[in-house]
């Protein structure tokens, strides 16, 4: 869960719920102090908006008019707890942002083109010097909270609810849209699927062929266990 790729300006993530939000706010503060023409985008789940770090971060971002976009993925669950047992019915993330003087919008996270349009508005707002922006995108989790399996048998959601969201698969919907527009045909679809599968296979092959890190690789973060201790 500790991911980072500086080659694409992905500065990192942390596994603690909400913890990446103040980190990203600090990055935006740094760019603001340096006067750099950059914006920071941080992704978080609906559960993270319940953390004090979220409210404290957006408050500071509003105070300094920081160039940051907070993208909230709302899939209605935190592990196996739905919103109804965690938040009052009238709670509204965009409303919370507005109470801090922050602009925001809510959209369908399963609509690829709709997300693109909202993201462009949010980025333009942040880059213009108008301050932070909160974007909430509603979607759904198909698989278990942590892992590749399905978990409907646990009873925290109904099969009917699951199937209704599965019918809104954003990739399948975008595929149908491209086919109707004449921008994609069967051959093109198969080619894209093949390219994606090859990329995933290459990543797995690279990982499996890579040597396991030694204790020295991590410096003070990782140490080997000495026999007899």
C-alpha cells in the first residue's frame, strides 16, 4: 500500500485512513510557497472524510487558497460498514467543503467522460488561484474490501444491489459508447484487451523474476533477524 512513482509525479500513498490527505495538503502548501504553477490532486475514500485530518486539511487549504483538488471516491462502504451506520443521513461532503468556502461538485464516478469534464473544471479552478476544490464521485466496490474475491455471501449487501451496480460497469459503458460513435470496432477492442493483458503479464513476470530485497536495501527501515536473538 506504500506506492510511489516519481517518474509520473505520483508522490506516494499511505495505508492509514485519511493520512495521505494532510501530506498532500502539505505538498500543495509547498508549491504555493514556491510560487510554482502546479496543482496537487489527492484521492481518498468516503471513510477518510470522517477523519479529523480531512476537515483540518481542507480548513488549512481554504485559509491559504492552496492549489489542491480533493477527489473523494464514495463507494458507500468502509470495509463492511455502509454509510447509514457511520454518517447521519443529512451529512454532505460537498456541503462540508462549502462551509469552509471551498467549491466542489458531485458526479457519477462510473461515467468516464463525465468524470473527465468534472476533473477539468476542478483542475482549472485550483490552477487559477481560486483555492481548493472538492470533487465527490459515486461508484461501487465489486470485490471484497481487501483482496480479489467476491464477498456477497457475507450479507452486508444484497446480490440485487451488487448486480444493479455491476450493470453500470464504466469500462463496458465506455466501450458501448465508443462503438456507437464508430471509434471502436471488434478488432480494435481485441487489440486493446490484448495490450492490457500483456502489460499486466509483463508486470507479474518482472516482479516474480526480481530478487527479494536484502536487509541493507531498506537501510534503517528494515533489519534482518540474527539467529540466537
